[in-house]
């Protein structure tokens, strides 16, 4: 069975939950499974994660522990997706690559949160794509692709249909402001898709965009290994 | 070292976090530790737990799994307390009685969330008091004691200074409305404090009330085993 | 596959083991599986559990730890059932709801002991029924149903064909003697079957009674949610 | 702190428990701890283990699984010892060498059951002595030492004050009847005490004999490495 | 599905790895699986294990810990076999009998290293054969069978076509030099194949020899239970 | 107790082990502990890791799994350091941040290998420094600091006494050849020391250099946060 990894932006889990949106999103994952494609979903942390992290940072807690809190919340978010998927989902949230290996064998949709402190969920999703030998990694986020500049600020910003990893790396490392506002990709995620030559697309998170990205329609920005 | 178990109502963890309140509360726990009393804190789930549980219940998820979600959130809340306690806290949240046994040995404040589906955090706290041979179990909640009726409804409702377990059992089981609105104690928690003869007090959650309850001042409602 | 949860009274594991009885009982479980019904068995602790618990209570050990000893023995008893079931059984005894979820996927008979201190194995079995979405929970015990009074004492005691949860709750909580002598159900188990509306029958533990209860013949006492 | 490993014969856990005997035995272990010697106790399985193993063997279960059942029961027996020791004992039963390493650090009496299928508890105790760098391994059993022949059969059987490992090896391997009736030592246990040159004594299990063996009085049979 | 256990001598993992040899060996295991025989592979430790063990022994580390190091390296070697087997292999290395039970259910080739300190990988492989109810245990080693004496020293040494367990026991225990140079079998492994009557063959490790041993051709030495 | 994290280059573990060098290195760590500074050692993978990784890469295994193999070998290397440290070392290799938290409490030298796939051991060591609130992170490697260019190629290459994180980031990302030959630091490690403002020095791995770096003598290259 072919596999695709879909990273869900934490913004999908803003409070209160938009149950209809989540339900429709999950129906599109089930439809993929029914067509013989095994989706692997990686949930971000979002608003609840930020609330807990900010509180703990105010108490002076170290950043590694804060990363772990973010991972815990992203796993709760994974439980929301599993609940919405029902019987099509593997019932547990794998917390290691070994658990992921076993979970994938059962032929259901597998849903994870974060795995390791120091990693963004983008980097985790890239490792998951590597481990599961996925044919595609879709980063479903809250912008509709990678821009030459922040489109909210720069009216002349232009969306890339394709961007190579070198250019993307420069974009996310040279300009901290853009990296911060987009949170599209971090250097580690780029390094991983480079080393394993993983096909990757960045799309605005909607059921239709995700299906289009998987079925080969032109949508968002495709990352080209270079 | 003498031990006291303090159950913190989930209402303490309402969003956004009241960092000052939590900080002051935790300073009172540290002062207990400095006086040679080892506090064991059990955190409830509160608002965030309810949000996740309600979403999953809407998706048709079974109640045992919902209990487990509540436990996961209560453990995140325990991390907030650990963060506020700093170096006075055992750094991890025990997830079993065996871990609790080992944690207690280190002489720091130990903070837990829930442990088992089907259990309220009150019942969990009662078991923790039993296992740790605590001299007192303080249920710090959002009312200032047990009343003969719901004081918000019945103007003649009178607070008990003491209540025996039989009367409390009848109160929480015969009247579902009162049980629901107070959430003071459930039948299992009562059964546990009865079987092990655990001294128990119900107080409004403030640093001063908790210290008063531990130091023997009259506050809230004391439960008498019968 | 439809699932039924069968709670086996600890009395089945009295010493020395009645191997023929256990073998015949297990053959009835295998016949259910062959008909497309997945049995989930929850074993009680019985005589061996009591011996260990009494010894440790004499040494002054706390009640939570004694519950854990009872759980350990009930898991050994589960191993006896697994041994008698042979290749029809899932080979391990799940020790958490997560393990149970995975075990159920393999389509074999799953056998558990207790799971949590503070819980009777009845309450555990009710949670297992909830988690596994079982269509029926059969409490196979050493009496043939629920009586209005203790039939050994009161000649006029009458067996209920049906009993509602409210009446059962009053029966098991108001009269400690009856609760003690029957050990049919505890308040927590009743609360769980109420909250999830689980069909429940109490029968004398024989292979035929268990099969009759599952196939819809009138046997023992049925608990009606109210 | 110097350490001694004491293997307790399963015969100590015959049913019903002899609570007084166990209590007195444990008081002798506490007295050792108070003198600055850390006892490490390894409990055998005994009668309850045999009952469960025989039942499962009758059901055709494989021998490795039966060994695991024996280990489970020996760990329950370890819990009996921990209960009798009270606050002088490490509260958990280590189930691996790593857990043992950590447990030993806390300076309390550590109590184990078996660890690995295929191993007698004698061999386990020898490994535990090796891992913990114990100065002495006392095998407290139901005979008062090693004999030239079975003293119940052969009136001329003579007890060894000392026996070398080669002679003992020949004794326990060449004569299956004697090996079976004594269950003093198995080839693996001998190999382990040989390879690490562990001082070892076999004594009849009484508090006084164990203390005498540790304090250097002549008692039972000493095994000499050769 | 019938199962065979194949113990691979640590000598197969000498540095640098002979990738072609390992690849061909693994293709023969895949061919067995395709014919409906489930191979279970147990890898030894070999040269890398010896290097780490010798270094740690020089630092004065205890022998149990050294055994554990050997187990860790043998599990790395198991990963080499899993990598060479690709999709035909269960992806993880079971580290307990429980994990092995679950792994076997998935119908793939299962690969282990050592399991327990104090055990040779031969003894481990014998336990694995017992637990998995294998029809045959093939000890694939660096000699082509059991000899009456060391063939490198004694020109008149004769290979056994069959050897009974008593004779083999005497051979490996009476003569430490031969036991050391051959490392064919240790007393514990012999005891296990005796107690469970496991068919066992010792062959020089080549793909053809292993297939011949499994398919019934005369090769190496067969061990007969006595 | 103040803590320092010392990352040991995998080159220290080249085969055969240089036992004297490792012994002397470890004596310097023990001397730090005796002066009240708790060293936390992070071992790299080195030659053995490369051998296993290259073999598995030749078999077509995914990069995440290869990272995990590297982690396993680095943990074996950590065992070598623990063995050389003897009683001054925490006896186990923590495999998670939670285990690290508990290990640090015991006041001994703690030794880790890698923790997470996708991370270099440099990045792991940086996270460990963050989690343990270390006052200094010493990267003990096989060059004596950071150079403006590869000193083996460019005769005019000049060593930095100090380098800021921005310049170092550009150095390790813009020039893949230099990054590869030095393996000093990767982008993730730099990001971590930046976000937590961790004092960091890169030195040639010798006992004296490490001690000098910790005691404030000028040695190697210091990384300045910018």
C-alpha cells in the first residue's frame, strides 16, 4: 500500500474545536484509505500547546521541557483526529519509530503528534515520511504556499509553484521574521527531505487541497530537491 | 516525613492560566516541605479536559477513552504545578503507583494527575493517600465545604463542619443534581477513605485554607469515618 | 465482529484447579469465537489472591498495595484461561486499555485480570465492555442471579428476572451484609454500565448459562438501565 | 555497603503462609541492614508456582511459558517478603538487572523473584550476586547442606563441610535423582559462581543459620571454586 | 505455519561485514518463508561483541554486565539481518518472550539477538524454539558438526552423524578445551532441548546446509534426545 | 551542584579501543566530580556505527533507521565510558529526557549516547545541556577549534578564538565540504545553544583541554551567542 504523510498545522486545533471542519478533513483521509493509499497524519500543537508553553516559560522552565509539553499537546490533538476517523484509524498514538513501524502494518490510518524535543512537527513529519517510505509528504498549513516575501507585508510577494531546497533553506534561515510568521519549514526538515529525496508539497489546509496534492493536481508549492 | 495529599480542583487550570494564583499556591506547598511535611499534589483536568472530552464525545468515542483523555490533560496540569514549584518538585508526573512509590523516596513534592479510567481524580487522590500513608487528605475545591443543599438554590442550606461518610454517601448518591453541581466526592472516593480510615477535609482552594486545614485550624468540612 | 465481555468469578480458580471444568468452560468460549462472536474474558482473583492479601494485611500493608496483589493473582488466573484456550487465545494478558485495543484487533479471545487498584474486577469488566463496545456484559458468578434478600437466610427471598440499576444500587449500597455475601456488583460498576448503557446479565457460572445469556435465552438476572 | 545475596527456597512460601516464621526471618534481614550489610533476597516459587505450572502443563503449554509463570509467582512471594520487611525494603520487585542496579543505590533491602525463563532461581541469585558484587551468596534451602548421597535413602550419607565446584557439578549432573530431590544447585548456577569466584554457602533456611553463614560461623556446606 | 529456529554463529558478523554472504543467506530464509515455513533467526554477537566485552572486562566490569553488552551487540547484528531481509522481516528485534509471541503472529521472519544474561545465544535459541513450538532447531555454526575430539588437533577425530544429548553433555562439560574451541552447545541449551524434545541439528553455516537440514537431507550432526 | 556537558567525538571509540586514553580521560571526569562539578558525558558513534550504518545503507535501509543504529552504537560506547568510570558513574545509559532527569538527581557522572533520529549527537548534547541547566557545553572533538577554512587544505586558515553563532551557522551551512570534514556543529545544535544561551566551547579532545575549558583557561574556540 502506498503511503502519504500529511502534516496538519496546529492551527486546525484552535479552541473551541471546529468539529465540522475536522470531520470533513478526516472523511477525506478515509476516502484515501478506501482508494488504497495509507495516510499517516502528524498533528501540530497549536493554541493549547502555546498556552501551556507560555505559562511554563513564565515559570522559568527550560526549553527542552517546553518542547516536551508541546509534544504532549500534539498527541492530544492526534487523539481528536483518531476520534473523528473512528474505526479507520489505528487506535493509539505512536510515541516512537518502533511503534510506528508496528502500527503501519495494520493497514489503518496512523496518527501521530510530535516525537522528539528540539524537533518541529515538520521535521518529525519528514522523519516519519522517511521511515514509512512515503511517496509524498504534504505539509498542510495556514498559508497556500511559499512566497518570495511575506504577502501580508509585501504586495509584490509572489508565490512559488516550485522551490528548490537550497532556496527554501536560505529563505527560512536568512530571514527570521519570515520564518517566524510562516513556520513552513525549518532547516532540519529540509535536511531530511534532501537526504532521502522525499517529494514534498506545501498547501493551505483544506480537504480539497490535500486530495489535489496527493492526486497530482497543481496546488500550493512543490519543494524540489537540489 | 509526614505526608499530606492535596487534590487541586480542575477549576484552578481554567484558561488563560492565572499564573500569580498558581505561583502563590505553590509557594505554600514549598513552605510545607520546608517545615518537614511532604505534599503530594493531585491535579484535576478542568476546562481543557472538558473541551477535548466534549469534542471526542461528539465524535462518538467511548467513555473509557474519554476518561483517558481527561487523565492526559490532568497530567499536563500537573506539569504546570511542577513548573511553578521549580527545584522543590519531583520532575516527572508518576503514571502508576509503582512510580509514585519511588518518587516519594526522594523527599520532594510529588505532583500527579489522574491515574485510571473510571476514577474521578478525587478517588485517585484517595488511593494516593492510602498508598503514601498520608496523615491527611485535603480536597481543595471550588466550594468552601459540604452543604445540606445547594447554597446557590436553597437559601437555608447550611454548611457541615463535620459530616460522616454515611451521610456524605447518601448526599452524593441520592441527589444527582447536587452531586453534579458540587463534584465534591464520589462513592468510590468515600469507600477508599472509609476502608483505610483516612483523615479528610474539603476546603475552598486558597493557599491559606490549605495551610489551615493541614495545621489543624477549623476550615471547610471535615469528613468523619463511620 | 461482535464482542461480549464475560467476567469469571474468582471462585473458578479455587485450589486445586478443577481442570475439567475450566477446560469445558473454555471450549464454550472457543465455540463462540467460531460462530463469529469475540469473547473477552476478565478473571477474578479468588482463593490464592485472598491468601496473599490476608498475609500482607497481617503485615500492615496498605490497601492499595493489596489491590495490586489481587490484580497480579487475577492475571495469573488469566494465564490459566489462556492456557486452556490454546491457539484461540491472544497469548498475553493486557495490562492497560491501550494493550487491550491492540489485542482486540487480532480477532482472538482476549483474557484479562484486574487493571486498577480501587476497582473490583466487576468494575474493570464494565470498563472493558465500554472500551471494546461489547454488545453484552455477562457477570458469571457463584449465585444464579440477584435476590431481594440473601436466599440462604431469608426463605422468602425472590430472584429478580430483571432489576433496574437504581434498585440494584440501593441493594448493594444500603445493605453491607448482602453486598458482602453476594459481591455481585459494586457502585462503580453500576455507574459505568449506566453511563454507557451496557446490556448486562448476572448468571451462575456454567458453560450453558453463559451461552444461554449470550444467545438470548432467559437466565439469571438482567440489569436494566434506569 | 557490603552486600549479601540470600536465596530463599520456595518451600518457605507453602500454603497457608507461616507468618511468624516469615516475620522472624525478615527481622534477621533488617538486623543485617542495621549493621551495615545490605541483604538482597531472591524468593523461589514454591507450592503456588507448582500448582499453576502443573495446571498449565496439563493444558499442553510450553515449558518456557511455564518458567514465566513460575517467575510471576516468585515475584508475588517477593511481595510477601517486602510486606514483612516494611520500611526497610525497597518497595518494588526489580524485574531486570537495570532495575536492580537502581534499586541497590537506595540502601534498602532489595527483594527479587526469578528473572529469566530457563533459569532456576538459584542461577538467578548467582547472577544477582555477580551483578551486585556481593561478598557472599547464601542459598537458604530445605536441607542443611550437600551430602554425598540422599540422606533419606542412604544411612551412610555424609555432609560436606566444603565441596568444590567440580565435585558439585558432577553430583548435580550425574545423578538426576539427587539433583531432583535436593534442588540445591544447577549447572548454570555453578558456572556463574565459578566464572566470578563468588563465595557461596548452602544452609538450612533458619534465621540463625543465615546470620551464622554471613558472620562466618561454620554452618551448612561451603562451595569452593575449583 | 511451521516454524524453524536458526541460530547464526557470531562469526557471520565479523568485520568488515561480508554483505554478499549475508545477502545470500537471507535470500534462503525468504525462500523458506515463501514455501510456508516461518524462519526465526537468532544472531550471535561475534567479533564486535568480543571487542566491547574485552574492553569492559579490562576495566573490571562484572560478568553479568558483560553478558548484557554481548546481548546488545547481538541485537545490532539482528538489525543487519533484518536490513538484508527487507520487507520479509518483522521490523523490530524482540527483547522478550512476550514480544516474540506477538511478532510471530504477523507471519514474517522474526530475528532476535540474545535475551538474558547468563545464557549463551544457543540456550536462548533453544528457549525460542520451545516458546514458538518450532519443528526444528538448526545451529548454524563455524564447524560442520560435532566431533569425537578437536579435529584440528586430533587427526583421528570422527564426526558424529547423530549424537545423543547425554554424550553431548559429557563432551561439552568434561572437556573445557573442546567446549571453548567449538562453542557448539552449552549445558543449559542441552537441558532445554531435552525437556521439550526439540529436534536439533548442528551444521556449518552455509545457505545450502541450512536448507538441507530443514528439508531433511543428511548434513552436519543431529542431536537425539536421550 | 554545577553541571557541564561534554560531548565526546565518536573518534574516541575507534577500534581497537585505546583503553589507556579512555581511562585517563575518565579520571579527569572523576576529578571534576570530586571538585563538585557534575559531568554529563554524551558519546558519539564513531567507527563501529559507520560500519553498521554502511552495511545497512547498502541493503537499502531508510535513513531514520540508520540514525537509530547510530544511536544504539553510541549507547554501547557510553557503556565503555561507564565501565571506565566505575562507581563514579550512574550505571545506566538514559534513553530519554525523563530518565536523564532522574539520573542527574543521584549526583554521579551521567553518560548518554544519542537520543533521537534526525539529531546529531552534537544537537543531542545541546538539548542535554538545556535540560540539565549546564553552565557549560564542551564539544570535545578531533580538531582544536573552528577555522576560517579547512586547515589541511588552506595554509592561511586561521583558528577563531571566539566565533558568534551567526558566523558559525553560515560556516556550517554555506560550505558543505567544510561541514562534512569537521562535523563540528550542525544547524540544530546552533539553534539550541542560541535559544537557551548556552556557553559552548569546541576543543581538541584531551583530558587537559577539557579541564582547561571548564576551568576557564583559553583553549579551542568559544561560541558566542548573537
